[in-house]
C-alpha cells in the first residue's frame, strides 16, 4: 500500500550519472535519450531501488492514462463554473482567461461560418466585345454614325 | 447731283463682280484661325452627321488600328438608303435604333433618342478647316483638331465637299502618323441600286437596349465630369450593368460598372483572341486592350468591376480612369470583415 504522502524520498539531484534520474525517467520511457545517456540511465537503474520503483510508477501511470475512456468536459464555456468560490491551485487556468479564450473561439467560429455561409460577390468577366458594341451604339447617336459604327462591324475586334 | 457716266460705271462694276462670283468656281476656304474657324468646323461636322443618316450611298470602309507594334486593317462594305445604314451583314443603324447581328438573330443595342447632345468640341479643341486631299476620289475639306493650348495636331477629319459625308477620320500619334482611322476606300451615290440593296431595318429578335438610370444608389458612383473635358451626358442600365456615357464633343467615353469581383481568367474577358496588356494607372495595375472600336481598360475596386471604353486616344482614357475609383481589391479576410460590419450597419 502506498503511504498517503507517497514514497519517502531521499534528497535528489537531477541529471544522469550517479544522481537519481527524476525527469530523465520520462525521456527514458519515451526512448528519447541519446545512446550514451541511455546506457548511463540503465546503469543507474540497475543499482538504484528508488529510481526503479519510480520508473515502474511512472510507467504504470502512463498505461492507466492510455486506457482511460475519453469524456467530454462538462464545464460550461461561460458563466458559473467549478472554479467559482473555490481556491485556485497554483498554475491552474484562471476562469477569466478561459472565458476570453472561449469567446474568441466562438467569435472565430462565427466568422468562419459567415465566410462559408454568406453569399460571396459574383465573379465578373466583362465581355469586352459586347461592351464595346454598347459604347459604339451610344456614341453613334450623338456622334458621327459612320465612323462610330464601322469599327464594330469588322470581323476581328481585338488584337493578339 | 450724280454724274450719269459715273453711275453707269459703278453699276457695270457691280454687274461684273456679280458675274465673276457666279462663274468662278468657289475656292476651298483656307484655314481660319480663331472662333470663326471653330464655328465653321462645328457646322461641317454637324452636317456630316446629318448626311450619314439621310444620304444614299454605297462604298467600302477600311478600319485601321494599332495594337502595340502590330497594325490591323479590316474592310467593311457600307450602304445607306432611306435612313437605314448597313455595315456588311453585321451592324445596322436606322434613326435612333442600333442593331448588331448575333447567332440568335438581330440584337437591338439602342432604341431611343437622347436629349443631351454633349458639350461643344470647342471647349476642349481648337478646330481649323483647310483644303484636304481627295479621299475615295472625292474632294474634301479637312478639319484639323488640336487641344486648346497645344501645338501638336491630334486628329484629322476629311469631309466630302459634295455630299457632306465624313469620308476619313484619323487619330495621330506624336509623330503625326495615323494610328487609328476609319476611311472610305470607294464610295458611289447610285441611289436606285443602293435603295434596292439596303432594304429596310431588320426585324429584331432580342433586345439589350439599356434603360436610362436617373437615380443610382451606392455602390454605383455617378461622376458628372471625368478626365480632360469629358462631361456626363447619360447613365443607363442593362442586364445588371450600369453605363455612364461621357463626351468631350468629339469623342465618347463609356464607363461600365458591374457588381462583383474580376474573374481570374483574363483571356475570357475578351471572349475572342486578345489577352490585352498590363498598364499602371495611379499606381494600380489594370488590363488594357486596343480594339477596332478604340481603347479599353478593365479593373476592380471595392467590389465593383469597371470597364472603360473610348474611341478617343489612350491618354484621354487614362486621364478619365484616374478620376474613377481604383482601390486595391480587398483580401478574403477584409471582405469577411466588411460583410460582418455591413450586417450591423442600419443606415
């Protein structure tokens, strides 16, 4: 049985070598250590009961986390939450920050929805020949009809 | 008392002068400086417009234009009788009606008279009349056109002394060479033949005649003056396109506005063979085209697509475009923001 205060620990020093492994254990479990550091950690584990016990503990905790079912958070995004009226643990996310994030997320979602849902202005590809015809037709009413209309009757209207 | 001999002498001189005036053929008027020349030129051009609508004739017209370094030239048969003016089998003008032939038959582009004729050309141009060369075998008077205050000749118009028809019109570059012209290569007045060949106005199968747009709201922007001497003489709407038509008295300039964003495929803009060229106007890149009908430029600003077309020189078009909206096209994020803001705008 694990005592309520956890395993009694001796004072430790971080880092490989003769010191206890501490944070190096996670890297060891994740196989993130360089070969030399890994050999050093394994040598330490072979001779250190505390570190072996902690290694087993960390590995068991990881396995437990992996097999936990995923649940949706029941905490409301905005409003009275479980943090209200309770002392906050150091490092815990403050509710105001959480609310701000939630509002921004909501705003971003609304903007994205608007961008997708709202009709966009149509793409326009002006037909220059027909607009040129319209111009010439209008210009020939008050201008000289001969020189205004002849250009729109030519077979090729726009050059390469 | 008057001496009878002196009186007889005076009468004789008057009679001789009158006889000389009748017998001696009229000489073409030399170039007239100042307002008189302007008045004469305006009258000549007014008569030419009227002659094109009323006289019977038949001929071939050459249309020439320059597109960058390339020169294009096409010929069009023209015939006119009983007030119906035909250009090949493609274009017909009859009174205030303008029609073009399409795959679906005859399409009506215009169908009503206009009340506003536009400004006098003398506000912008200095006009001089002088004897011109023969055009298509006809003696002409030439109207030389300069901008007021400028030395360079900008345009020449050759008018048939006999019929009053405008036989040739050419725009000149800085070296005095024609870079755009419409000119009769041959013309005859075989009235009977022309009348039989011309027939009446064709039956219209479809209409795209624009309706006058007297009250346009945002985002359309009506300008009363743009460029150098161009005044608004009409605003129209057809098929979701608003056309503002400006005139400087000699040339027309149309600004077409369509709601939307300019499509990416620029080759489809023309619908034919041209891809145009990129131009910079007021630090904005636009696409310009040189066509038989004149110059055109296309751009986008604030959710509107603008197309400006003119039969005037390119410099006139560029000057007019500078007076029109030409903001950078907004990004997608800005468009979303504009849309969101517009939802909360109640005015």
